[in-house]
């Protein structure tokens, strides 16, 4: 039985997370409240753009197409999510452990996206 390369498994996992998250952002009204509370202008438009970007880039990653571009867009989204929604936890009395818990998926996805970006077409994951 032939084993799939590690990079394929990373693509499937990352794509799955972003596709499902993007779909949920389009279907669940709670995300509108979250985006409004962040204080961004035009929160519903930004929410829609983020959701569509996550779905499209997640699908591109699963398909292993335009990996550099898709991962770059998602790295930007993850960094924005960390800075806008997770770092403020550190400024409250909730502390570092609350921040670490709330940011755990974001940090893991950021690491996996960087790995994908570094190992885009023609390179192998070692």
C-alpha cells in the first residue's frame, strides 16, 4: 500500500478547517456580532469576504493549486484573527493561559500554513 506524503495530509487538514469555518461564517449569525464587536468598518461585508476567501483558498489548498497564493491569503486572515480577537485577551485579567487556550487552533493553523507556503510545488516536506 502506497503512503500519501505528509504534505498531502497537511493540505487536507488545513483545507478542511478553512472550508468548514468559511461555510459556518456564512450560515451562523453569531459571526456578524463578533465582526461588529471588533470595530471594523462594514463588518458584514468583511465577514462575507473573509468567509469566501477561506472557502476558496481552502479548496485550492485541498486541490494543491496556487498554494503560495492561497496560503498567503489565509496567513493574513489568521494573523488578523490573532491580533484582533486573541491578543486582547492578554490585556484583560484573563491572563496568558486563557489567551493560549483561545488561540490554540489559530496558532496550529498558522504553523501549518507556513509549512505549506515554504513547501509549495516542487519541494518536499522533510
